[in-house]
C-alpha cells in the first residue's frame, strides 16, 4: 500500500450548501475544524484517515454534469444504500436533489443541488 484515502473531494460552486446536502443525506457531520468558507473548503466526517470523509471545494466556472449527456460527463458519482427507496427519494428531493433519467435493478439516479449525479441503491 502506498497510502490511504484521505477524502473524496467534490468541486462545486457553493461548498457550504452542498456539504449541508450531503450531511443530511449521509448523516455525516460538518467538520468545521477543516472548513474555510473564505477559501471555499468544507469537510464532512472526521479526522483525515477516518472514513467516510467528503470534502467540497469551490470551483468558479464549474460546468456541472448533465446526465446522461456524454459531452458533459458525470466525472464521478456516489452510490448510497437505503432501506426504503421511496422514503429516501422523498427526503433527497426535499433537500434539493433532482430525479434524473435512468434506473435499474436496485438503483435510481438523482442529481445533487450542484448537478452531480448520485444513486440511491437498495438490495432486493
């Protein structure tokens, strides 16, 4: 092993707002020790090396993804396991997510408030 994953970092226009969305979605606390709203950096989770840990950084001129348009690819996505997909869908929509085209056996596709796709997944 060369190293350990420190954080998954998501570019976005408003780090504090998107961190709030994922904090509610995943139940991870905002770590204000690592936050720097002036520089555009907000972290969810614990100390480096503790997982899961997500960070959000300000990207000025970000071209958000447009699922499923290959000219504006998703770049990455998170799969989030839920027990009740219908209840989870209602909650993520209330937080500002948008339902996107695409679903399959055990997943539905959404966009977070900044346009990044993510999936709600369940086991049958």
